[in-house]
C-alpha cells in the first residue's frame, strides 16, 4: 500500500500537471482497485485520497491551484464512455435507480452542493448499492421501505430524504 502522510513530499515536487495525470492513472487508480474502489466509474473519496496521498493533494493545490475535483475534471476521470452515462447503470431496479439519481440531482441542483460533495455521495451510494446487491441478491432498495399503510411502496420523492438520513448531511 502506498501511504503518503506528508504534505511536503519531494515525490511530487517535479511533477507537472501531465505527470500528475499519469501518476493518478498508474498509481492512484491501481491503489483504488486494491482497496475495492472502482476507478473506471468513480473518483476516490476525499478522505481516502487524503489518507493515502496527502502530499499529492497539497501539490495539486499549491502548484496548480486545483482541488482534487478540479483535477479529475481536467484529466477526464472517471471515464464516461458507457452507453448509459448513469453512475447507477448497473442497477436493474428502475425505481431504485431513479431515486438514486433524483437524490443526486437534489443535492446538486436544489441544494447547490459542490460537485465534489455530489461525487463523494455518488461514490458512497454506489458502494452501498453494490454491497446491498451482494448481501440481498437484489438491487431493489425501495420495496423494503414500504409505508405502514399496507403494501404501498414509498415514492421516489419520499426516498430522497431517506438517503440523506442514512448518509448524514452533505458537507
């Protein structure tokens, strides 16, 4: 595991922005895979990146005035070449998929959250749904959230606050 806990690491001092992109693809993406993250569909959560590559974050900020989110957008990660650009394309249950996408739109458009916050939430939700699929053999997250009035399933609009409650408020 490549853990970088210093913010003044000489390891990054000679890297230009192109070198940083190559470093991300060659080292960071590989470490993400080793830690169970999917660099083909998500960027690393900030806390993970900070734990593993704190010096890299400092280098981006100090030398290029870039946040990790700005850097990802500039180098085009995660790649978006799937036919379906949805980060939840792997979710078969249409209602669950729509609720997840609606929740992220709510954060971005109505609450005005930064794209980095939305990206972090997207990453957390993807991992949650993938884990839920493995454990429960389904990706239908909404059916278990049935109302107390019989078998009426909670609508997508009502599931959005449910994601917020379970994940906590965005930062």
